[in-house]
C-alpha cells in the first residue's frame, strides 16, 4: 500500500472519489494505484503529484514490491 499517497490525498481533503474525479479517472483505477496493484503512467503520475502539490519522486514507492535492478557487465 502506498501510505504516503493515501496520506497526502486525505491531508488535502479528498476522498478517493473526489480525487479520481479531479484526475479524470475512475475511482477503481485510482484505488488500484493506491493499493500498489497498478502503476500510473508518467502523465498520470505527474498529474497526481501536481494535484497534491508534491514535488518529490517517492510518492509511488511500494516497499512490498521488489525493486528490479539491472547490473550491466
């Protein structure tokens, strides 16, 4: 679960429904982003960050998902 994203949304006074309406996406799609089931596109990521006035890149960090690391030789 993306606790930072949830906290920022709630702190800004949005429900999932009102925030997804603002973004122009369905509430179910947004809920899947918050739960970490789906990753937003770059365009949607920037829209979410802008709507929440959040400038950092860790908003979508999901600690339960393994991070893929490519180590070129």
